[in-house]
């Protein structure tokens, strides 16, 4: 059974899943938005089919479904709601939220004028399969597509904010100087704003509210899939992989007061998780939770992933709120059907798979449990490293564990840790050193949104300062944070702009800031910090020890004090100790960490190394 439109010699066949509907219509729209409704026929398996003679590529369409209407029981059939085909590969315009999209049956008007239409596409020739460009242990560069180039002076104005801009030579040159192994694109699937944003004069800037799992948002890719494909090819030519951030844990239809756009109007009981009383389960904090291990949803997710591999050649995926992929009725299961099918699929088996291993549902914290073949965002790394550099007592042991690959969190002989200090969600790396408290007033929620505990510090002044001593302290701390990240064992991730001190003015939840708060200020970047990042990247690229993912043992490394002696139990347990050296026995490469307020001189076998106060120095013996 093939879902979506299939173009044939005499027209196009449309197929859609809706087992509880009593009638479905295929709705075709001409250039003047006049609608023609064609009744569809249901087969024994709950799939509806319709033939449209003379209809081919470029035709615009949607569905209408009628049937029982009982939202409390998960039945939302309403023929006044035009529905996007879950398998539509393109849409004719971006989604714009309107309260009419959420009107109850009989209380609203026809939503066809408000809804994007699916666009029939024949698809591109399948990309020839190639191994992923990215290998674990490399650098992932997280990019919010629109904000990344909106202010980039070298990118043509008409191209700024698009996926195509990522292939610009100036962008690729920057990525190569950082030795980026793969860029990770924050969601590019078509999304819709949350309903509370419009009255606040805000829009969703991040895209974590999907309305389609196939169609790319036209605001990011006016050229649709061909634009993504061409950009992936250009990045591949530069040796850089592409990873897509996918949001399969919920969709933009939200809670019972949300809009009816697609899945809700076709088969809410099949696509969403419901409690015993019929209410929507909300393991995501967004209003609904996709039933990822229901058969029809597994099919949708797998088809969507295959689509981006086959059509664009992407190297892998990062999964937002990843426990949703393995959630069963009795909790998270790393052997859930969807997770097994993803790894067994011939097209997906070798792709890079990265989990954000937490959500707010029962048993939602699953760091270290996704198993072999998965990389996992490591928030323990983030928090422990921040606490060390903030100056918290008793954090040296945690720093060492994270620096060496987090063996306490990842079983087996390999680390699957994705080490990060800052990401799209939370403070930027620079703001970590300039703000003790979040400053999210621009989000219109009285500064109540976003994380309350960030393990951040301000070096004596909250926010902007012109005090030379404060600025010097912040520069020192930013360099130390970056040095720690680049010296860490396992995969590392850097959010775009953190390498040169981007700020979000203390906003640690800038999801709704499609403006100067969320856009990267290329003209105002800290060139000295950028040069520091480039130097670290070059050093890491040469030091295979730092890129390694095999867990370290005492035979591989030694932990030394300032006198070049192995750290004693007493030294490890000394809550005031702020310095150590991690030395690789075979090569002599040493990572010397000094979190104290005075310089420290390490007497190492290869020679003495002086490390300034609150600094990290990576020392490689001369060859």
C-alpha cells in the first residue's frame, strides 16, 4: 500500500489512512482557489483511495473527512476542515495560525482559505547511497537555518535565511575552518505557530511545532526538496555531513483547543496517545503526544526518514524528545518496535542517529539507554562542566569523568556521548558568563518560561558591561569553556555562533525571537574568540586521541597533579582542588585544566606546562 499521491499515465491516484471516517473527499484547487471535491472509496484496511484523471505534477490538493464527532473519545471528523495529506511532499505556502482552524464542528467556517495545500510532486531521482560523511567523535555544528544567515554580509540578500544559503562559499569556508564534521539543521519541516504567539506579536522561530513530516517549510526552502538536495551535495563536496533535527514526538495540532490540520482530522485515535478516559496524553508539554509505536505511525515515521535519505542524501537525524520513539504502554523500551525497525531498515541502518534522551513523560529521562548505534545528547556533561567553571566546590571528579567520555553513563567499550555546553535551548555560551538569571521578557510570558537553573555566572555584572576587568574575565571563561569542549572525548556539538561569542541578550528560550535576539550577528562577532575556536578545531582535527570514542582505561591515560604524580584518593576527594592533567600515555598529549584563580605549573614527563588562571591548555609534544 502506497500513501500519498502516485502519478500515473492518465492522472494521479491519492491514498490516505482514515479507518474511522464514513466519507472522505479529495479536494483539488485551481489557480483561483476554486475547489473540486471528488469522493474517495474505502478499502477493507481503512485506507481511502481516489483517482483524479488528468491531474499531474504541480496540482494542489487536500482532503476532507466526515464521520463521528466526539473529541473526548478522540474523534474529530469535520468536513469544514481542509486537511493536509500526511504524505504531501510539498505545500504551496507556509502555515499561518488562525483561531478558525480550531473551531469546533458546526461553530466555524470552511478552513480551505486558511490552509496550505499539498502539491503533487513526482519526486527527484533517488540519491545514490553513500556512507555518512560524519563519524562519531567529530564536531557537529547546530544551525537554526533562518537566523544563521539573516545578517550574513556575504550571502546575497535574496538568499538569506534559506537552506540554499548554507551552500554559499563564505559559509562553507567558515565551517571548514572549524573542521565541522556535520551540520545539524534545526527543524526544517513545515510548522505552525503556537496559538499564544500571534496576540503577542511573535512567531515560532525554531520550528519545533511540525504540521508535516514530509514537506519542507517554504520559508526555509523556496526550492523545496531540490534546494535541500543541492545544499547537501555542496556540503558533501566539502566533506561535511548533514543531520536533520526531527520532531516526531508531537505535532502542531496541540491540545483539545488546538487546530485541526491533518492527523487529528483523519485518525486522532491512531496517531495520538490517549489516556483511558479519552483525553490526550501530553508527554511533550505541547498538548499532544504522537503514538510513535502504533503501526500506522511507525510506517509514517519510517517513510519520512527514508524520504529525506533517498531524496536529499542526508547523513542522519537528531530526534527531539527522543524517548517518545521508544515509549510503550508501560514506559520506555530501548527495544520498542520503531527503534528496532529504524536500525533494521536497509536505507536507514547506517545513518547517524542522535537522541535527545529526555522528555517530561513517565520515565522520561533515558540518558545512556538508547543502546549501541545511537549517539545521545549528554546534559550531565553540560551541567557538570558549567558547575566546574562557575567555581562550584567538589566538581573536579565530575569534570574528569565528562572529559574522558562519561563512562558512568554509557555502558560498553565506547562512549556515545554528544558533549555540549550550550545548545539552541538555553543560554548561549557567551551568555553563560554574563547572566546569572534568565531574561526572557521579550517572550511575553513575564519571564516565567525557559530553564530557571542554568549553572551560569555573570563575572560581577548582570548583562552588558564596559568594565575592562569584567570583559577580560568573560573572555577568559569563554575561552576555557570552548577549550574544555574541544578537548573532550567523544562527539562534540557547537551551536552556531558560540564560537565567536553570540548573545541572545540573556534570553534562554528564544524560540519565538525571529529577530535580532535570535539572529546571529556576524558583523559584531568576537574575532579573537573566533580565532581561538579555529585554533582549537585545528588542534582537535590532528589529535586523534581527542576524537576517539573508545572508552579510556588506565592503560591509555593517567591523571596527574601539578607535580606530575598520579592523583591520590585524597586529592580526588579534596573539594577545593581545581586543577589536574589528563595525559595520554602513548602520545604524551596532555589536557591541563586549571580552574583556580592563579596560574598553575604542571611538571609533566614531556616538559613543564604553565596554565594561566581559569584556563585549559592542550599540550602536544613536539614530533
